[in-house]
């Protein structure tokens, strides 16, 4: 599908979120509805190259949409970018995120829909599924549905917020551009409101017991992560370990018994597993969704682009978005 065809087949609407802000929503294709909180923002050639150097994929959102739109009604809204532009420092709670996602579906005129999210947008999908009966399928990538790193992520976000508060009191000056992949040298340039909203989110999740969370048995559920998805943060970032792949692998049997389709992707880290979806969907499935009782697998670790199967790379959208790391291309690799 060329650009002109995409523009002709795309409708754009707006949804009003819990804080009164409005988010643009793009509608593609026809068929069963699937909500994707992904980025469709265009990039210049220089921005795209910088994103690739940092492990990002400027084509991830379009790849997902183009792969699914031939047989699905794709509802695409860049919720992450919206919250960076319109922070909700005191109200970004799990319940309000669920309300926002439902508001997007309502604006699109759909009742039941499938949802796919990656990283913190995956945990948002889990919270959504616990609060509505409108989901027909849930796919979580880069965040385990059982033994999620809620406590360690609170430490990371609190550290980031403290740095953003400190930076706000310092005079502005030139910021040196770090070497691609050197996240420990990335400066925090997010505002207090931007980092506070993620502190609010993870504080609200401290009492959440994911082992007691019960989803409908007939809801198709998919969870995947890279086997090497683990980050050891230095003290400046909270001095904690954020484990994604290991708990998913450890609980694979119990999750499968509970009706989850679980996939632990060998040799992939946080970014690699995310890219495996965007690049395998269009080529491998031609737009077919796994939203059936058989939950056909749609992430293929054998189709990851060259260079993405590197174990233990430090590329990390959790640090980039929640903690405020900024590169020349913007907010770094986007989930």
C-alpha cells in the first residue's frame, strides 16, 4: 500500500480523555476492531537514522497498521506521545488509563475490540481487561502478566522524577549528545509533570496483586517478551533490576494453565522483542490476527531484522519514556 492509498483509507477523529485533553485517533481498514497505542508520526531521514542507532524503529507503527488493516478495523492512537505532550501528573492511574482507552474505542464507534500494548502500555492493557468486558482479545508484550516489576519500576520513576526536579532548578545550557546505546550518559530533560505521572501510575500499582488478577477464561490472551529482557540500573536510576523475560519464563506453565499463550523469545531484549512484532506481522501473517480461540502465534523471532538479536543490549524504552532520556531524534526508542 502506498502513501496515497493509506491516506485515502484512513479516517481521523478525536477522543476526549479523562483529563479533558483530546487525542487524535486514526482509523484504518475494515473488520473486527483492534486498538493499537502506537506512533504514526513521520520522521525525517536524520531522525529515523538516529532512532535506528538507538535501537528504535521509525516504521514500527506503520508496519503494524499496514499488516493488520487489510482484515481488521485498526484504531491507532499514540497514547504515549499524548501523555508526554499533555501530562497527567496527579491522575495517570490504572483506572483512568482504562477510561482513556475506552474513550478512544467509543470515539471510533466500536463496542468490542482487541488490544495490543508493549511495555507500560501492556500493563495498561491488563488493567483495562480487569475493568471491562468489551475486550475480545488481549496481547501483552514486554511486560509479564504475573510478577510484574511494579516495585522496581517505581524506584526508577522516582529517581527520574527527582532528577527532573533538580534539572528544573538549574540554568538551561547545551546538552552533549551521548553515544548511541549509552543510556547511562543520557540526560534527563523531561519536565516534573512528565515524570510525576509515571510515579503516580506505579504508586497506584504497589498494592496490585497480579497473582490474584482473574481474567475471563474465554478471553484470548497472549504474553511475550525477550528472554534477555532485563535491565540492571545504576544507583542514579534507583539501583534496581527490572526483570521482564525471566518472570515470564518462570511462570510460563501456570500462565498457560490459566489460558495464556506465552512466548519467551530466545536471544532478544526489550527492544528486540518489540521489533519482532512489527517486522513479522506484515510478512508472516498478511494481516491475520491471532484473535481466535486457537490464538495463532504472530511473533516470529526468526524474522527479526539483522542486528536485533543481540543479547543484553541496553536499549530500553522504560528508561527513555518513564525516566526522560532524550536524544537528538526526540524521546528515543518508542514502545
